[in-house]
C-alpha cells in the first residue's frame, strides 16, 4: 500500500455522522473579486450539513507567482517587488470590502506576513539565480494561504462561523515537489485531530487547496489544478457524504463549447467516465480528483457558482444516465506523434521496456500508444525534450515525428457493453483521416489521433450524430 493510496485511510469515523459532512471546493474564478466571494459566502451559508471549505488562490494569482519565481532568477528585484505589492494590494482591498472592521487587523497582519515571506524567498532566488521545484512550491503556495485566510474572515463576517486551518499542517505528502503525493494515513490523523473538532462544534474550517507539506514541514504542492484533489482527499478522510466542486461552468459538457457551441450539460457521469474525460482534456475537473472519492464511493458534484440552483453534474460509481449511447466527447490539442520503428521488435522481449525507459528519463508522459509487430506510435503533449527523446530513441530504432496533432476521445460506459457502438462512432466520422486509434482496456473510451486542423469538424460531426436530436 503506497503513501498516496486512499485505501490507507483508517475506517474509524469521527464526531458527527458522515452523512452530515460535505466538502465544498471553490476555484479561482469563484474567489475572483468581492462579488464572487459574497456569492461563495451565500452558497456556504445555505448548506445545512457540516461543511469544510477548500479554496484556490484568487483568479490569476498563481500564474503571477509562477512567473515571479521564474523571473527571480534574473535578479530583477524592482519589478518583482512591484508584483508582490500589487498582489498584496488586491488582497487588502478585498479585506476592506468583505471583512468586518473588528476582524480586519488579524487578516491584514497575516497577509502582510505572507507577502514579507514571499519577498524574502524571491530575494533569495535572485541571489542564488537558481529555481528548484521545491522553491517553486514555496512561492506558489502563498496564493492559497492568503486567499483561504481572506475567505475564512469573510465567511465569519457574513455570519457563517468559520476558522482558517493551515493546509500545510494537515495535508501530509511526500517530497515530489510540484506533483506531491498525499500520505493518506498521516493526513487522516491530522485532519481528524485538527478539523474534526471544528466540524463537531459547527465551525466551518477553511483551507487552501493544492498545498501540503512533507512530514518534516517542507511546503509542497499537488500541481496546478490540485485544489480539486485536495478537496477529494479531505472528503475521503472525513467520510463526507458529498464533494462539491464549485466552478464557473454548469458542469461537464458533452463537448468543448469553444468547438461545439451547442454542447449540452451532462447531468451524470460514472467515476470512470469522469476520470477519462478529465485526463483527455475536459478542464472542469483535475484528473486526480476522482481517485480518493472512488475508493470511498463519495459522490462528486460539479456546480456553477454563478448559478447555484443549477443541476450541475453528479459523478457516482454507477451510471444514472439513460439518454445517450455515449457520455461526452473530449479533446486535446498541440500533440506530437512519435513513431518508432525497428525490425528488432519482431518476436523480441525487452524492446518496449527500453523504449519507455527513455520517456521516463526525460519525465515525458505519453497519452496514447499503438503498436504493431515492428512499430510503436505514441503521442506526447510536452515537446520540451522532443529533440533529446528522438536522439536517444534513434540509437536503436528509426524515429519520425509529426507535430500539430490532436486527440479526440469518445467516452461512455456503453462502449464496454455494446459491440455495435464502435462501428457507429467510426462510421459517423466518415472520411476523417485518423493517424491512430486506441481503445482502453476498460473499454469506456475510444480515442482517435488526427491532424489538429481536422479536430473541429470531427468533434462537431460526432456531437451532431449522438446529441443533435437530444432536447436541450
């Protein structure tokens, strides 16, 4: 059992019955400005279960912090100081607007402390002229720390009894900076000892998402978009009855609305379908967010914070949808296809191991793989190490690359049970030239790799075929 395995969560419950607990995660757009935070407070106030709130950094702040860390190595201290001052000012203006005068002093002091720490870290980076993943985590974690303090104080000022909890004290991870994995056992103990008593007293704990720390207290992050993952971890260790992801869209849609303007809400998905859609390009949900919920069988609901009365998308273990053969269509752009050919593959063992060890050395993830007797084709979405990959692979195989490719993924549980659905999907694509075709072992997705310029027509064609006659 690994440190990040949700199965490591102890079964012993705490305090209030699990059915009375809910985790509510609010993304950056839900804490963008004063109006958004007021909506957040209203949403939380209307929830009658014991609630734990997880928030992202204010919209745009994490991007600023990432750029700040990178620029620090250039030694531009004056520009860096101005950026930090602008971040501080933005937070303080929200404090003045949202927090009662009696509570403002403590919040302002906390924000000032965070900004002072940020300036100290940036100055050190400017002196060293070196940026490590550990340093990046320390800098980027500040956004969630400040926003969660602000939201806790704002909730309290609106009559919701809330208390800030430092996520770095409760979410225990390994030292994989930038993509840390949770230690579920240690996290369970800390969450239940720290957060549990607050919930039992009817207090709403507010924590920053995406942020944790090693057992020694060194700050880590779960990676960009990791606030969803934080919420799922907290939901799992608290045996919550539901995990809510509050965002700026109505839920998961049947296709990318930028390509298919009449894409429709998907009211329900299975855990497997949601995981596939998240991995293959649906931006609404972090790909890892489902994992802890799956182990504990906790429903996840995606809801629009601007339209809290909307139905949203409910994600559960078993399908609750009967209206379509497929659930949705996802896509990823800006892929590169790498084709590796060698006669030495024929009837040989160890070739694939050698091949994928190259990708492992350069920490380059592969999305889709297809193989034949002497060929392997893969897609990657991170071309930073492409030249080095090709050079190493060329030592034992012929290698060619094809950029500006895209991935089109059709997802649905019925792909597993209906053998005619594969043919229907391929037939609906008509004359579209597909570079690669892959179906997962779970048989809940069918993936096509095609030229990026052909993606809009292919997605629209499939969507019209499967959803064109469904009532909006």
